[in-house]
C-alpha cells in the first residue's frame, strides 16, 4: 500500500540533505509526516559534512533547550512542593508566643549550638545570621535581659574587612560596637582568598547570667530525660 505521504518524499529528502531536523522538515512541508516514515525514507542517506554539522548543531541546541525546560519544570515542581510544606507548618510560628514553648526552642537551640563549659554565662557562636537572631530573639523574649551584659566577638578571615563585619553583626544583633571584644582572625586563612564572598565570619554571643544558664541547662535535662 502506497503511503499517503509519498508525494512529499523527494522534498523531505532534499530538506534532510540540507541538514534539517525532523521537526524542521515537518514545519517546512507543513504536513505532519510520522517520524517513522521519515526515518524509513532517510535510511542510508549520506549527508555532506556541511549538512551533518548543521544537523548536529540543531540537535545540540534542541537538547539544550529541552534541558533548560526540564530544569524549569523541576524548579517549578520543587517550588510548589516547598510552598505546600511551608503552608503545612505555618501555624507553628505562633507557638513561639507561648513562653514555655519558646524556652524549649531556646534550650534545644542551645543544646546544639551553645557552649557548655562556662557555668556563669551563656555562649553561642554561629556564622548564620538567622541562627544568631533566633537565639537573641528567644533569649530576650523569655527572660528579663540586661542589654549591657551582652558581649560579641567576631571570628573572621584574614582577607575580610573586620570593621565592616562588626557593623554588620552589630546591626544584626542590636548590640552596640562598644560591647564587642577584639576580633579574632583565623591565621590559617592568611594569604588565602575566600571562596565565599557572602561569608560574614562567625559571631560569638556571650551573655553573663549564671541563673539563665542554669535554667536553660535544666530545661535541656528535663527534655532529654522525658520518656525515660
């Protein structure tokens, strides 16, 4: 049985010989010829180097476009997925308004990030501003704080502008520069350029209160022993 597309065969072969892709051939002929038919027609067709190069470049571009489209689709799906999770847990933010729950969050944060050797004060250091702000926000919410008892110490790299970083952390913490100890520089970084320009060093927070320290430690013990 003669294919109903047979009258387009010579034109299709001509276009293929010029280095056109299947999609381009179908577009130019303006008839949706099955790719299986085109493949049968082109079986054994020898292309010139110019046509082959053109075809290879077109296939490469098509592959790159498809890859970008796939990444976009994946990105959109992930964004939707993360938004669903965000909505699922959004109600938890209000729980911080409960002082007891806020103290538990503070204790768990301190268990993971805080210092345990100084029994007369709290100490927590981190390079992530969100962690530092969470710690200070909870501390100020849960306890009557004397702001003058705060001390900050910046631990940075040799190639960083210390004064600029101290101003950044002062704005982040709400602690004045007058309560900053002398910055500490990691000597291992001397002569080495930072690979992370967004890195702001490590901010160490000290707050002098044995009572608050001991209460947080007791909350930690209570939480850890729960269920035993």
